[in-house]
C-alpha cells in the first residue's frame, strides 16, 4: 500500500518551482527512464461516492436515439477525498486508478488522500436536503490549516469524459498545487505508456487513450514510471527538475503530473479527463466538455431545466415519495440508494446490474492484470437490485434486467469460448477437464460473469437459478410483463431453470465437473460450502412454486405438477435435513447454516473456509433460515424459526462463533443490531495481524481472517420482525399501530442508515471491534475497506423501507405458502 509522504524542502527549491524554472531543456523529447516502474495496485475500496450520467432506454437498450441523446460510458468512484477507479467502455473496464492533488510548500509535500481531512457533500439536493444527483462536492482541508481544496466531480452526459472543478485556496505564501494522475488503461496498471503534447497529459494502452486537459494551460507537464521517474518522485527533493515528455516504447506503470496555473490565493480551474478507443476520440471528448463548460455540463448531469438527468430519474420513481415517512433521515439514504442502484448498470449491455463499483481491499490487490472485482454479475445480487428498483417504482430497469438474464444462463452452446475461467480461485475447486464438449446439464445460471456474458466463475448455486424465476413471476404479477411476454420467457428461460431445480444433472463447464442433486447445492449463497442450505432451499422452493404457476398460465399442466411436487417434497424434508436436535449451542435445537448430508444431528465437519478450519456443522450459525419466512416457505411463528433465534442472537458465544453484535453511535440514543454472515466466517481482515483478506491468493490456514458484520442482515432481520409482528396481531386486526411500526423503523431502518458512510454509501461490512485494528483504525459500526457501495446493501435497505410502508414484506411470495398448504 502506498505510504503517506511528507518531505522537507528548501526555500530555494520552492522559489525555483514557483518561477517555473526547470533544469531540463524542453526543446526535444525527454524519455523517462525506469520501465516498468513500481508494482501497481488498485485503490481503497471504501468509496464515499460513485457516479455516472443518467441515460434513458430506447426499446430496452441504451442508444443516442433515446431522449437523453449521446450515451456517456464513464463511471467514477471517490474514496479518501480523491477520484479513484474511473471506468470507460464496459462498467468493469477501469482506465484511471487515481487522480489527486499534490501540494508543495516550503517544507512539505502533501498528498490529498493521506494528508488532509476530507468532507463529501452532494452538489444537488432538494428542499429537504435529499441528494438528487450523483454529483459531488469534496472539501479537503490541510490538517495544519495552510490550504483548502474544493472539488466538484461529475461526468458529461454527452461525452465520454469526467469533469472535476478544482478550487484551491492557499492560506500561506509559497504553496503550489499539482495534479497527479495514475492511469490504468485497459483495466490494468502495467502495460501503459504516457506522453505530453502541448499542455495536455496522455496515457494509452494500444489505441485506448486517456487525456487530461484543463480550462487554462497546465504548467510543467511531465510523465514517468511510478516510483522511479514520475513527477511525484521528482518532487521529493523540493523541485520538479526532471520533466519528461514521453515514457518511450517500453510499457509499464506510468503516472502523470502537472502544476495548476494559480491566480493569487484562490484558483478555480476545470480539469477534464477524456476517454476514447483512440487518441482522436479522447481529444474530442475532452474538448467538447471544456467547450460546453462547467455550468452547462453540470445542469445536464443533474437534469435541470430542459435537460434530462438524475433529477428526472428520481421524479419517475412512483413508489419513492410514500417511502420517505418510513425512513429516519427524511429520505436522504433512500434517494442515494435509488441513484446508486441505477448507476451500477452497464450501458453497453442494458440491464446488467453489477454487485459493486469497487474491488474489495483494493489498495492491496495487484493491478498488474485486469480484474472485475465486484464489478460483475451475480444473479443473486442482481435479483436483490431488480426487486429494489421495482419497489421504488422503476418499471423499466427491472424488465430490461430480467430480459438480460438470458445472456448468463447455461445452454447447449455454453462453453469456455465465452470467457476464461483460469483465474478462478476457490477452496472448493475440483479437478476437471479444462476443455469440454458441452456444458452438461443446462438451465442453471452462471455463478459470476462479466456484463457482456463472459464467463468468470462456474460454480452452481441453486438460489441463483431460482431467483430469475422468482423475479419473472413478480414482474408478471406487477404487470411489468404481460401475459404473452411471461409465456415467452417461461418457455425460453424459466422452464429450463425450473427443470434444473427438479432434476439437477452433471455439470461440465470449465473446471466444474459435478453432479447436482437438488436441493443439495454445490455452493450456498456465500460460495464456500456444498450441501443442504436453508437459505438456498428457501429460494429453490419459492422458485419452483412460481414456476408451477407460470407453467399453469402457459398451459403446461405436466410441468406445473412436476414443479409443485418437487417444491412440496423439498419443503417436507426441510427440518429433517437442516434442523438439528442435537446441537452443542443453546438448547441444541436450531437450523444449521449448511449440512453436507441429510443427517443434521451427526455433527459432521464443514470444509475449511477463508483461513478458518472447518468446524462441526452444529457449531456454525447463520440467519439464512429467515429466508424461509421471507419467501413464504414457513410462517414467521413457526417454532423451528423462533426457536433458532436464541442461538443466533446469543451474546454468550465465543467471538469466533458469535453472530450478533450491537452498535452505539455518539449522540444517537439506543443500540443497533448487526449480524455476521455466520460463525467462523473468515472473509475479512485478520484479527491477529490486521492484514486484508488476500483476494488474489488462497488464504493461509489459521491466519486469523475474520468476516465482520454485514448491513444486509439488519435488513433481513427487519423484514422478519415485520412478518412476525403482523403474524402476532389479534384476530381481526390487519395493521400495526404507530408504536409498533416506529419500533421497527427506529431499530432496523435507522441501523442501516447509521451504517452508511458520510457519502451515504452502504458497505459490504462494518467493523465489529474484534481483533487487531492497527492497520486501518476502523471505528466500530462504520464501514471497512470492503466493497462499498454494495448494491445488495442498498437494495435491502430500499426493500425494508418499502415493506414498512406497505406493512407487508416486499419480496414475499404468498402463493408459496398457499400452495404448500394444499
């Protein structure tokens, strides 16, 4: 990880820099030495903001013929007060790793990300203070009070460019500001070259090009190899005296730097980063944005006046206004969640909803080769997002998303030609043939893919095959899909999925040569264990009941009977296979997280996972059984469900097995609950050494990695408590009273709002206070450097608020309980 830098300088060197004096003649090209430069890494994952322009569909696709005009395919992220990974092209294709200011003073050299106190705000808010656009104001203040940096960040809806207005305020003489740009062209930081032309900075990999231009000419532009000949390294001795115009023919990890032209104590300058598939496209994008200017571009991005932008998208969400009353922050996080969920959709593959615009623990993930991180499609996360968008009143995106899913379903034509699975690393990896004549059993949905359908991971997760069926049924019930459309999708996509949930079969894709026998899943929802999982089985049963209904609608009576029969069969065996009567925790009677045979009482060991040795199955608790209630498989008052809560919530368990934690916040009354994924979870920072999860290699056994609390489980529990409260109402009473509703809101909704960071981004995990915290100095109850914003976290929050608004669990399937009871 890059370390903070502060270097002593002489007054003379600063004066030389201020006068623009260089000790290198610039009459000829100066080629930077030191290829390939220092090893590249990605950026901090705890994003405080993400952004892209709002675009409308034309016939279910993004097109310049839509009302929003030209389609901008640029996404950016913010962390630690600076611009971090910025994508162009497909949503996972990073082209820029970081862009920040470097501040040089008489006796110091500061980097914004490490040496300032940062504050993030939204540039566009309504009269109630709710954000209405993903345009940001960042204020970074020197800890010694010598300068202040204000930045406004957004994209140009009409060009492939990022705009950043910089307002630099110097409070002492002799202080200079530079912009430092760290490219990662082509989604890696190792094969780039860079050059200066005029007063612009260019980086490229092949023909793919990034250019940085400004509203006034940049001064002393220079390029070089990171850590060796780049401008930042040169500045360490107090002066910028080795100016290079090119990095030459040898590719590597390059960076670029230029001094901002300053005007007195306060300087305002617009920086634009243009992207293109060649230099001409990048230049045109940057030049067009500069020509339109800050005010016009921002107004279009926001949707002010006649322009169509993010404000218009929020205004289109029919469900949103009524939901504000069930938030505790007056709808601020609701607005942000709506914007974030829509922003994390690819624009070349309409409907492709990704998990997060980040790489978890990115600053320790090597960037020498491309990686998607969480910028990819998992059908499970995808389902959560589509359902949340539907809850908000967006009737277009969920439909387009549903139709997209066909791209990631396994068919007879699926093969490794669609992608490269060689990078897949997993504890459950099995020996199998690298090449296969066909995919074996079909109908299931791929574990993880790029947004264009390229295969990345090939495990079989039965919930990810059930959830597309569930989503289709919900869209049909909501009238988003009409009768003819759902019949079409039943025949072409949903029936094959349901048949797989009934029959399973021998899967042969990539390394994966595994016979699936439902409801036993090769991987449960955390992608770490095989066996019988209550959460997976809940989705499978709900999916099959939904499929039975769709089959009946399509006139496929035989399939309708088969699907319902399988669902009932799986339901009948739930407790016998997944509920232990002889556990070692509490009264010994509770749902297991997962079991690898049909005997939940034998205490069989689970697999090792994420550095944690496998434990007997009855020692590992999780809240996955609550999905049985959410989807309608079991009532909220079922004694097996209620009886499992004591063990799940126990505060007497050892830290490794403990799941529930309570959090308090300064100035906020009460304690707020959060839950880990499961006991013995190792997907997180080490409680021994504080190192990050080793995302690029197999974790070392007994290295102390520990998974922390996930905000989504506070939402899941809130949904369950709503269902239980409704189930316990006296006969003839159908609605909760104001006090009951307020208790749910002020516990579960408020907890999720408190888990969000200052940019209102909800993380994957929050710090639970257990173990070594020396590396990060996290604050208990605040987000860690995991995937932030996690789309699923925002989706669960939205669905919880909608559920309280309706006093009915949003993604409940009443048809499931009805059909299972007959």
